[in-house]
C-alpha cells in the first residue's frame, strides 16, 4: 500500500510539474517582458534593444521594455539580470565588453567577465557591428593617420571619450595603441555617448569612440567628423567612411550583441524566445533598421552562441592581458 501511495504521489508530482511547465510556457508571455541592457539610452545596445523589443511586443502582444542599467563596466546590469526571477520575463542584452573584461583587473566589477553557460542561459546571437571613431571639428584631426601622428608628438596628451573603463570601446583604443606604439588618454563617460558629445563638440576632448547608433546623429548632423570604422572592409552604406585597417593593416574590432536569460530559465521558454527571435531577425524591416545603425544580423543556435563567445574570449584574452601589463608599467 505504501508503495502504491508513493507511486501515486510521484504521479501527482510529475503531473503538477508538467502543469507548471505548461503554465510557464504554454501562454508565455502573458505579462510584460523587460530587457536589461548595460548601457545608457542612446547607446548602440539600447537602440538595438528597442528595435528588437518593439517587434517582439507585436509577436507576443505584450509590452517589451528596455531597462537601462549602466555602470561598473557592465557589472550592475549583470547583477540585476542574474538576480531576476528565471521565469522568462527578464531577458539580458549585454555588450561585448561584459564578456571581455580582465578578471580582477583595475576597475573591473567582481562579477565580470560573464561566462557561458556558467552565468546565463544563451538564447540568440543578434548582430555584429563595427565601432566608429569621430573627432571634434576643432581638433585638427581628419584621419586615423592624423591621430597617430599627433599622439606620437604628444604622448598621453591626446584624449578620447569612451563609454566606461574596461569596455570594448576602451579596449579597442588600447589595442590601437599597442598596434601603433602611441599613447592616448581615456576620458570615461559612464552616462553614454550623449554625455561625452558636448565635450567633443566643444573641442575639450578631441576624439570619441562608440557604436554607430551612439555617434550617428552627430556624424550625420556634421557636429563631429567621422574618421573611421573598425570594420575590416567598408560596410555597406558606409562606403565613404574609411576603416582603421586602411591605415593599420588587419585592424578589426567588431562589437556583437546577444540575448541571454537568467540561469535556470526553463528550456521551453528559451526555445520559444529563440524561435521568435529568428522571426524578428528575418524581418526585412528589422534588418533595415539594424543596418541603419551599422548592425548586421547573424543567426546562431544557443549552443553555437556559447561556442562563439568562448572562442572570442580565447582570442581576446592575450590582448587584454598585454593591455593590462602596459597599463601597470
């Protein structure tokens, strides 16, 4: 009899668990979903999140809102996302920098870098995009060659604005210094590119580096000069803008944007969000909007995304360690 009761209890438990899973996924989402990003409004990731969120909201018939959590090199947003309920109603769109921080490095949050699948559940690769370098009209800088020449004449005196210490924008300029033998001075702006733009336009800071979405209005409005992109070849739509590689051979840095969920989010929810993201990313309207911000869509399964991130970390780690050694001298 005890055995029968135990079996019956197990059956009830299994039914309840299955019922819970259906409740979690069968009508998911039945409430607003938020996407946590690690940058300020107006940044590249913020722009991408809002484009993606708007399309998902139409598919799901639920609001999808962007929650901006900048600061600590991505550490604040990672904490907010990781401590959120793993029920699918909080998603996470970190920047590349969150994966490429040097563990224990100066200014690096203790929960950085993110590692997959240790810290979050992978959902979807979204896009990749080169970064863009702009200059103040008052700087006398018109090309990357000008930057190099000026920095060689005035080591550590030429400043550049970037969104935070230890992020990809900072690492990109550090890599440029390593490759060219120059010394620049970082001026970090945790509030995003909009906060830095006044200083760049006024000439107080001659250079700025960010994603195209962060610099597009100023470049298109001729408030600053577009110097170059970090793409290996001039991207479609940006044929008139030089690449850093045209001056520094083989120089390439691409930011990539991915979508994650808190660890332990049910697999059926992960699969549903991934499938719906494929619909979003195959939408010509969405591709056009992302391309307008310099982003180029690329599909990956959650498993491929994990392998991609792990490989990128292997490629960048020696470079970051070299940058750290140079900074410690």
